[in-house]
């Protein structure tokens, strides 16, 4: 294909009233664009302000926190708040302890739910069987059951099986509650792998195991990445189960529970609270920005479609 | 060897496999005469025989679904059923510690919560909250979606990324941040309100105003927070929907003299109605069932006047002394209300082709 050079408008330049009209239109278009861009900035400011305010507060010394005129940017930025969070001056445990708990629970739960979810997604995406539709509808409903209701019953069961105050208990719950969405999203990816590819490989003598490893898995893996991002964010952010199951033992706390506990225990030291919240939030947001292209499609596919 | 390697236990079978010659059934193939002897029928290992059985019975998908079904049944469905059972029992401190056995007490838990003033207050709070927040989030989200469609590509990316960050902020962080924004000492909201001219409702009386100690101010904060969290998802989804609409429709409407208002209501809205319905129902489920944000902004379980239905139910079980039976009854009510909305949502989602 040869590229066509883009020249200016081929319409001959008019004169007099025609020119004035065109100028007016151009001005209108320019001002419309300015207004739209200003509105866009306003929306971005509304969306970003709380997060930016959190970060800025985390760097403020106490004298600035309670000054009569709050400044958006700290006048005398300090790392003292972060030092308090890392040294654990409030709960007696460092931030690293809670980060370790959170990462352990989240990573294991995501791995388990991805593995179990992948098997189910292959069944739902690549097979026709009797209860397929019923199963999908059930998943959709299960996904929306209120967790603060189920937690009462789970608490009683977990107490019986000694799973309270234990990270293993949390892993089990997070795996289960990440599954419906994981299966729903992965199923679409599994369904899009063309059957011809598998058939061609079968004719070439590839067994089911080879076909799974060489064809199905590589083609589903982008989907696996985006579903694990969702599962990761769910498990890393989860609060209700952590609050109920890890009631008393601060050593076992995950990050969201730590931030809430820190706030509840010490609700005047806003600098340190915002520092702990920043350390908890920024990894999620960074993760989101890095993977957002995948997520945008996953959001639409996984959420609007179920 | 090639045919038999198709049939490993737990691996997906394919249509290609079904065109292969039928495999002998049973371990020893006693009726050997009816089946032509294939290389695979001789010296089959146990694994291969299991694989053949799976394929013949079409059991592959069920085996693949087994682990997920077991986990979901044990940790989501069974607890849901158990809530129903507990709601008819006198499950409390004595029962959970094993001092006394549980007894079936019929509808007593339900009649107790239905006669509890706090239950009705919490139900009303949940209802009003959803009635305010859902439309507000939908309006803000749709307007932002329409705005995003009209922006240039760079600006659109910037604005939608900023919005997505608000959506991605964990509920715990958002709650703690908003608690700080509205804090009576040093909070930026009270400071800003003192600077607002008095004819707009601002003034010095806002200095040190406490937002979280009474239901109305607390739920005002929660309203702003949930709109802030919820609008990006709606904006991004509406934008995706808008992009599927052919531009000729808008042009035709413009030629016929329709302004942007009529264009939206006569062209865009009817075509995107299924998406709006799904979004509205999802938002209702989220906002009616809000827990984490309400728990943190209302100061944990300290103030029963400020409970929504989720907090009310949770408090029955997790404030001393615990009443798991009462909590289960309230949880059951909450679950049923949400299930009704969920059924509407599932129907709307299916109509939109969710199962395709």
C-alpha cells in the first residue's frame, strides 16, 4: 500500500462572509475542546484528589497536619511517618510483618484459585454438557452472595476446625471466593481458542496432555494473567473475613486489617495512618496501571457480562 | 500408542478424539469378538483404561468441574444453607462453647428482629442509601463516559486512568482517607467549608464539624465516597458501550435537529438500555450490601443508630454477647433482599448475552 500524502483542504478558500463563518466555526470548535478538556481535568482531579491528599499527608510533619491552612504539598516534607510505620511504634510490629502475611495469603490463594478455576473454565468453555448453563447461572449468583452474611456461618465452622487466627483459614476462604469470577472470566478465554488448532495437533499425533501444554495453555495464559490480577486484588484488599477470623492476634494481621486497626487505635496520628495507608495502597495502584490494558478488557468482559 | 495417549485421566477430550475407532469397554474386553482388535486394546495400563472410560461416558467436563464445585459448595453454598438453619436455632455463646445444646426455636429469631426498632432503622438506612447512591453514581458515571468519548485520545487516557485509580483504591484505604478528609481537627473538608461564602452554605460554623458521629453526616460522607469509588466502573463500561454504536445514528439525529439532550434520550439510551440496567442492578447490590466502608466510617460497631443492614447483622454475631441465631436471621433477610436484585441482574445479564 502506498501512502497518500495528506495535503490541506481541497475546498477552495472562500472570502468575505464565508471566511468569517469558517473562523467562527473554528473558534467554536477550539472553545468546545477547551471546555471539554477542562471538564476532563476536573474529573481527574476529583478522582485523584483523595489519593494525592493521602500521599501528601504521609510526608507532613505534625505541625503541618493541624495548621490552620492545609497545604496541598508539604512545606517541610519528612520521612518520620514512614519510619514510625516501619519501626512499628504503634502496634509493636513493623509494616514488613503485615506485608509478608498479605503476600503469603494472596499469592497462595491466587495460585490455587487459578489452577482450580482453569480446570473448570476448560470444562465450561470447551465442552457442551447437560448442566453447563445452570452451572454458569449458579456461578453468577454465588459471586454476589453477601460476604458479611456468610461470615457468621463460616466463623462457627472455622472455630470448630481450628482455622481461626490462622492464615491458612484465610487462604481457603479467599480461594473459594475468588473462584466464581476467575471461572467466569477464564471461560471466555478458553472458548476463544479455535477448535481447529487442537484438531490439527491431534491429527499430527499430539496427545491430550501435549495439546493442553502446547496449545491450550499458551493461548489461555493472557486470560490467566488478567484473572489472577483480579483475584490478587480481591485477596489483597479483603477486609470482612480478615476482620472476623483474625480477631485478636495482631501478628497474623493482613495489610487492610493492619491499616484499619492502626487507624482505630491511634486516630489522631494522621501522618502515620496515611503513611501506612500509602504503603498499602500504592502497590495496588501501580499494579493496576501496569496491567490496566488487560484489565479494561477483562472489566468489560468479566463484569458487564457477569 | 497414539490413540491411547489421547485418554489421560482429567485431561480434556476433543471432538477429534471422538472420531477415532471405538475403544473396548471394560478392563479385560470379554466380548472380544465384536470389537476389532486395535493396538490400543492390548496391554492397556490402568491410566489408559481410566482415560477410555472417561471419554466413553463423557465424564471429562464433570471431572474438570469437580474441584471448583467442591470448593464452592463447601465454602459458599454450605455456609449459605447453614445461615438458613441457624436462623431457626437459639445459637449463642452457650451453644458455640458447647455448654448447652442448640435447640430449634421456630420463627423466634425472626420475630425478635422484626420487633427490633434498630433493625428497621438499619433497613431504612440501607434502602435510602441505595436509593440515593445508585442514581447518583449512574448519572456521574454516564456523564463522565459521555465526556470521555468526546475527549482527544491523550486526554481520554489520562482521565480514564485517573478514574480507574479511584476505582482500584482498596475500600479500607478509601475509608481511612475519607475519615481524614472530614476529620474535625485538620481535615481539609471542614477547612474548605469555612472558606465557602455563607450564601452557599459555608461559614465559620463548619470549623471542627464532626461528620462521623451522627447518621446523616456519616452517610453523606459515605455517599460521596461510594460515588467516588463507583463512577469510574460505570464511565468505562458506558464508554465501551458508546463505542459500539454506529456514528450514523447520531449524525441522523443531528440532521433531524436533535440537540445532545434529545440525542442521548432518543438514540444512546434506548440502545444502551441493557448495559444501564446491568450496571444499575450491580450498583444496587454493592451499595445496599456495603460493609467495609460503613464499618470504618461509623467507628466500627460503636453506634447502633448508624448501622446499615450489613452492620446490624454483623453486630448481632460479633458484639458481646454473641447471638448467632439472630445474626443468621438478619443475614438471611439481607441475603434474600440481595438475591431478588441478583435474579433481576442475572436475567438482564443473560439477555445481554452473558452466556453466549
